[in-house]
C-alpha cells in the first residue's frame, strides 16, 4: 500500500514540480543551450552504436539472403548485364540530346539547369513513437547535411526533409508525418493545378492534397509532383497519384487523397539533396 | 549507483532494439515500446521513486531521437512511472496477470498523455479512431510481450525476480 506520510508527500510534491517544469519547458518551446548541447551528446553517442548494430544485422541478413538465393542472383546478374547494355546505348543517345538542349538553351538565353548535389545514406533507425513519422540516417553534419534538406529515394520519390542533424547522423521527417506539408502540382501536359500535400500522421493512411481550386482540372489517376513554389523542395520530385477526389470547404475548394510512391519501395537507402 | 548504471545500459539496449525493429522488419506496423514495459515493471516491483528515475532517463533517451533533449517523452514517462508505482506491493509475484495488465493500462495512459501534449495531434485527429486503431493494439502488444517475458522468468524458476533489480 502506498503510504502518504510526510516524507512521501514531500517527494511526491517535488516530483510533481519536476514533471510540471518539464511540461512547461516542452509546451513553451524554451531553448536552453546547455540542455540542447547535452541532448546532442546523447544523440551522437547512441547513433554510432545504432549504426554498428544495423551493420551487423545487415551482414547477417545478406549472408542468409545470398546463401538461399544463389540461382536467383545468377539470373539477376545476367538480366542486369543485358539491362546495362541497353542503358549504355540510351545514355549515348541522351548525351546527344543533352548537348542539343544545352546549345538551344544558350541560343535562347535560358538559365542553365543545375544538377542536384546528392549524397546517399542508409536508414539506421526508425521512430521511437508511433505518432512521429521519423527515420534516422547515417549521414550528418560531417557529410555536409543541414536542416530542411530534401530527401528522396533512388527512384526519385520524395521521402521527407532533414529535421535534426547530428555529427554523423540525421533525422528525416517523413512525408507521412502529421507536420509535413509540401506544395504539389499536377503532372499533366494540359493541367498544372496546384495544392498542398499534407501527411496523414500514419503509415497505413494516405496523404491528402487540399487547397485545390474548386474548378481545378484534376482527375483521379493524376500524378502529383513537388511544385517547387516554396524554396524548400526542388520542383518535379514524384510524390504520388490521386486515388480519390472530393469537394472541401462547402464546395469552395477540392481535396484529394494521394497514394504515395514511397509505399511501392522499401526505404532502406535514401538520397539527400544538398543543393538544388 | 552501479545498479542504476546497469539499468541505464539495459534501457539503451532496449531503445536500440526498439529503433532497429522497424528497419529490420519494414512492414511492421506497430513497434512495442520496450522502455515503457521496462519502466512499468520496475515501478510495479520496486515502487514509484526508483521507477521515476528510470522513467526520466528513458524519456530523455527517447526524446534524443525526436530531436529534442527534454521533449514530450521525459515528462510523460516520468508520470507513467509514478502512476504504475501505485500498484507496487499490492499483489504476489506469482500473479501472472497483474504485470501485463499494468503495462496495458500504462500504455493507454502514456499514449493519451502524448496526444494531449501534442498540439498538432490533439486538434487534428479523431481520438476514438486513434484509440481503436493505434493505442489499443499497441497496449495489447506491449501487454502480450510483458506476459511472455514474465511467464518465461517465472517458469525458469526465478521467482525472486532478481533480474528486475
């Protein structure tokens, strides 16, 4: 039985004060430099262990994968060699187009398009909470990463943005997170309607795209790309496809349900766009 | 001091397991909160005072992976440790149902406190749907794991539950 004697009451009161102080610090977003520094130390101490743990698990997984699928790997190698030859031919053709494109841009005085400066990273940890859609990657400040940099998959699907950077790791807020908002545009030659893509907060729920004009030319099946209207994301990154459309704000606007492209791949490795 | 350090290392290992589970099994929808299970068991067997220290430390560790030092997990886990400690000394260790039940209730309280303190969640979600589809399955998963661990230790003959110290 819990006895509320004098000493216990003092301890309970002190603990309550401690909890309330912590809540006050959290709710008011109070930044205490020493505390942040200490938090960074904990984070930077734990992520190398996570990285090591992840490497060991990956090696074990790879060993068993190779052991049980040698025939499949042989077939895949043959297939990839063929694909490689086809792609080499395509690169040859495309380099001709690229030269032509550059020459025509120069003739028209168009601004040269900058290639993304990207860096690959491995996912080493998931979110500690079911309500926060975050992943931790094994690249950090040492690799030139900064907050708010966009993160994509190798196929070019938008994954999220860098939320917090440690010395050798960083946290990525996923596109499915409740706090994630990005401008989207319809990728159709005869329609360039725009809207805001918002995270659902859950992995099993689709994202929504709202603030679409009530008379916008938008259809189910339309592909949505990043609009690039804000300076946070480059334009043209694939977000997803519209699977449902309905009126919003009593008919003043439309709202769409998006099936995200990142659901079609497993996010084990990502690319961080350092400049665009 | 030595025992606190030992338990801190256990919590770090539990956190690493918790964070890595989703990477090893990408299709896993719910990941159990191992630190919460550990803290609640600590509270049930050792009382509130000790458990609150572990709740505070566990919360700080989890908050570090949400980008803040003292964030939402630190006060929530400390509060849950205190509430769970109220069960301490009220049942026999052979009672297999109390620890899972404690973890089940603690998970529900923990997740509700979390939602209440998150402004963007509090006003944007249907609490009933989240309770039915996220909180309840999570609480059941944590309780099931607690039951399995507790059963294992009881059957291994470690009735004095020294492991929890």
